[in-house]
C-alpha cells in the first residue's frame, strides 16, 4: 500500500470529456514544484490498450513518447512541458497494463491459487503502481489524473483505489474535480446543475471532492460559487474559477492569483518551502499571448486533420507547441495553417504552389500511403522555391525520396512501407522490424525512445545544437536505406546526423549555400521542446522562416 506521509492529489473530470484535467494537473504540478516540493505526475488512462501506440491519431490525438520509449497519452507531453523535465514509464498507467500484470501474476500462481477478482486484486495493483511511481521518482507529492469522466464505467476501479487510499490516509489524500459550467446561449445564465450532478455521481463512489476547478466560458461569479458550495459541500474558497483563456500557459498564473497552490498546501497541512517564482513563466506566457508580435506563418502539411466536419490538431500537438515556443523566443507569434496533403495530391503542382505564401513548411510524422504524394509535391515545392522546410520522421523519409526522384533521377524511388516492390527502395524497413511485422507484433515494437546521434561539423544541425552528440526520441520502423546514401551525398544531400556507428541516418539537410533551411530528422525533436527551453532545430527553422517573412 501507499507510504505514510506521502501526499496524493487525484484529479477527476465532471460533466464532459476534454474539460482540461491535463492542464489542471500540469498547473498544480508546476505551482507546487515552484513552492519547493518534488513532484511526480501520473496519467491514468482507463482504456484496455496496453499503451497508446496502436491508437488512431484522429480518434485519440497524438502519441507522446517518453525517454524510456513508452508510448503514452498526449497529456504526458503537457506534464513534461510544464514541469520542464522528463517523466518516467512509472508515471503512466492504463487498464490494459494493470490487467496484463494481474493476469501474468495469476498465470504464475502469484496469488497462491486464490480466486482473482477486480476487488481486491486489480484495485491493489493500481495502488501498487501509484506507490511505485512516487518511490521511483523520490517525490513528496503525487498528482494523479484519472482519465475519462465521473460516471464512466471504465474508470470506476481507479476511483475505488483512490477512495481506499483516502480511507487509509485521510490527511494525505485530496480530490480535485474539474467540471464544466455551461452558459446556454438561449438562457444567458451560467448553470451549476451539471456540476452538482457530477459531484453527486462522485459521492456515489464514496468520494467527496475537496476542490472544484470550475471550467467555464467566463469567470465564475460569487453567486455561482455560493450555489456550488452549498449543493456540493465544498468550501467556497476551494471553488476555483477557470475561464477560457487564449493559451493554456496562462492557467498556472490564473490559479496562482486565486492562491490555489497555497490552498492545496493548507489542505494537505504542508508548509510553503519557498515563495512561488513564476517570473520566467510569466515572461514566456506573455510572449506566446502577445497579439502585437510580428506574425510568422507556418504551413503544416499533414493528413490526420479531418475528423468529420472538424479539424483535429491534437494529432500534432507537440509539433504545434514546439513551434510556439521557438517563435516566442524569437519575439514572434506563430500562425499555423493546416494544409491537407490529400488536397495537394488531388490538385498536383498547382495546389502545391499555394504553399508559396507561407513563411515555412513543415511535414510531420505519420504512417501509411494516404496523402503521401501530396506531401512529396509540397517538399519539392519547398526545395525548388527555397522556402524553409522542416521534416520530422516520415517528413525526413519523404524529403529523401523527393530528392532521389527529382535530383538523383531515380523516378521509382519510394519507401517499402508504400511500395514493397519499388525498384529503388530508398527507405526500407529496419532489419529487426521485419520479424515483428511478420508476426503481426505492432504494439511497443518500433524503434522507440532515446538514441544518440553524432552531428557532423560545418552543418546546420551542428551549429544549432552547438555540440557533437545529442540524444533524441524516436518512433519509427523504417530507415533511410544505406545502399543509397553515397549516391544521394554525391548529388548534394548531406546526412548531417547519424548513429554513432554511422549506420543509421538521423538528420538530412541541404547546405545553406543551396537552400536557406531544408532539414529533416528521423527522430521527433518536438517531444523535447519545452516552454522555457525551446528545441534548437525548431528555433533555427523559425529563424529562417522569419527571414523569409521580412523579405515579403
């Protein structure tokens, strides 16, 4: 069971999904960290997938890869960005992981022949994982976000585990409910009843919230707070207004104005170890929200945008945030435009020419055949018209394919992911991956997590990083075929980053004398971009885009 004296804060969501639990969890983590406490943040996902790696990005959003290689929910990315440090595999849990562990233990007679049941065995496995995360991190306070909405069948066992923890250590456990207060347009009045009902649902689990984070379009007024206090049995000063904001990075600043950090420490009977210092964070948040800053326009050419009549930008969340961080550092405001590669594919060169009005073009990661020829046309347009280009993962593979086709003259150059019988498989599946694919082993089997890359002198990449060796996170099965590297280099392509043994190509670029910025990476630099520490490659890309912008 949990260790006595360690503090646990559970964050749950009421009324609807997407209410902002991840931002609240991240903000609480930042505020308490700034007050001198060592924090660890845990995301609980109630789905039966063992990890997020096999999920469709148009349904679930981005898959965020930890340093360890674990494929997780995008909220883990927010946690890392707010805390400014790496998180561990122990900080993530799904129902699939929990049940897999319980079943494996049962198969090994780990329960001594007992009848294995959801309670207590699955519940206790959840508690064990929460405790293990705090011990592994050596933290003083854990903030655990339970995914889903109160009332969902899927997350009931996790709430039950939290209830048992509260029962055992009543002074060490808090519940924070993030709930939505709608203002129906026809009524023009903010309504508290959905939140009251959500609290009633939570009470039916035997759990009472200590704080309510009231999400709404506008500030929650005193009248609404009084109603919530009376009907939800929560102290009025622990009902925190969280109105819509232009940037999620304003959230901890707003919460600090309402003394949320101090109120949580008071509820946990903990002293403030040091005065909260959010000076650097305030400066960054102001820069991101500065509408008067000069605009730099970046076109993201992707294919995971359309979901019905809506655009799902969450599929590229870390890329978007990385662009914002570097733009803010350079005193600019990024305007991101979504360009569907399938539209370029249909319209050909004429459709690609529309990209000429943007300051920079970025092709992010992805999988599969759909929209790929449209991406290649966009890359060709960027190269021929000297528009700053940044490719990530698939964006690097397609940049190399485009160069092989149109500069090296290998018209059938392709990736075996799309065309297994390609005459020139410039991009091919990694040798160790062929066994996984043959056995239909897809989950958790890609080249995942941190690997070291060596950077060549005199290249854009080396100048950006200002060091010889770098560590970056990967998520891919295919690589540049080493058989074509020499031929590509002979016609001007530079592989400026490689694995230390020189076998795997990690970064491809064109010299500055040929193109202002044409660079791509096999790894995912966006996963290590932080608000107060932007990624150097994104910054160099934005710097080149700003130069183009000034020439308009």
